[in-house]
């Protein structure tokens, strides 16, 4: 079967562990599968496939999670497991949904899905050592909400999911690691090292395809990003920002200045 059709089938799988292993198996054979970028695939009902639990609530309905108690640390790791499960879905959706793009685009997002699958499995395994499984705590649906909102706009998808919502992990992860280190959970810190390393590459992929899409459409990527933030009511990100990781992931100084609410830097003297 076609790679994009198989990515859509994987997106429909509800069980997180089965989905994770299906995606990894798909990525392992990706180079040998047929790929038809021009195919327009029909969207099934009730995307994405996901389990009955966790119960999804408003973002402000999820209580704060302190890592300094066993239950609080479990709730924090559960939140990360939920983010990584959603990230599998986001990458699979990017892979199947948008026709007419270069083959490298679809392979990029399938690779992201496979790496996010590894992240989810690592976090879920550690969560089990804390006496819990994925689904034990409430969670929110913010990442998938923006995925739905941008389902008909490829440029907006690249702008507002990988390089806005997912890029927030570049900023938050070192702060979470500091707390987990103080709490003595060094295994969680190690897992987040893996996640942060890979997420730099995932955000870089989002940056690459956003700029590619803007160039194809004759749009200025910095100016158009501001238009998309307003149009889709994307959250305004607040500091602190992990400048080193964001620069490594392909953000420009002009883009970072916008995020920080500062004027763009002056050009260097000749």
C-alpha cells in the first residue's frame, strides 16, 4: 500500500502502544513503499484514533503538577506521555493529509512520527515505575485542536503546530528537567534529554517546510506568521525562551525578537 495511506491507517489506531509499534514498523520500511504525493485521500470519521482514557478537559482544568511528590511526579510524566502521544498523531496527520508536496516532506513527517513513538514508549515505561499507566490522569486537547483548525491550510499547519505549539517544548523541557533533577528522578531527566534532542530536529523540519511553503506562495515568512497567529488565534508564547535550541532548530533572530516582543535586530554593518 501507499505510504500516505498506511500513515492514515496508523493514525486511526486507538491503542497507544499498538500505534507506536505500527509507526515504527512503517518507518522501518518507508524507503521501500510506494508513495503517491498527488493522491487525495478521504478523511475517516473520528480522527485521531485514541483510547477512551485519559479524560480530556479544558487546559485550565488540568491541575498543577509538582514533581516533589510521587503522585505529582507521576502526573507530570503522564502529561508528557500525553504530549508525545499527541505528537505521534500530529506527525501522522501531516504525513497523510496534504497532497502535492515533495516526497521528502512525507518521509520527514513519518520519521518524526517514529521518533515521537519512541518518546511515548519511554515515558510510558517510566510512568509504570511510578505506579501509573497512560490514561490515569486527566489531560487536555490543545495540540489536536490546532491540528483540526489548520486541516485545510498547509502553510498554517506548518506555522502553528510544529514551530509554535511543539516548539514550546524546547523552552519548557530544561525547566522541567531542573525540577526533576532536584526531585531525584534522574531517569526522567535522561528521557527528557532524548526528547529535547529529537524535538530540535522536529521543529527544524517544521521551520524548513514552513519557509518552503511561504517561498512557493510568495509570502514573507515573518510577516505571514503574524497574520496566521491572529487568524487562527494561536496562543501568544511567553518567555523564557530557549534561544540556543530555537536557533539550532532554525529560528532566525528576527523571529526570536518577535516572540520576545522586541524590535527586530538592526542589520550588521557592512
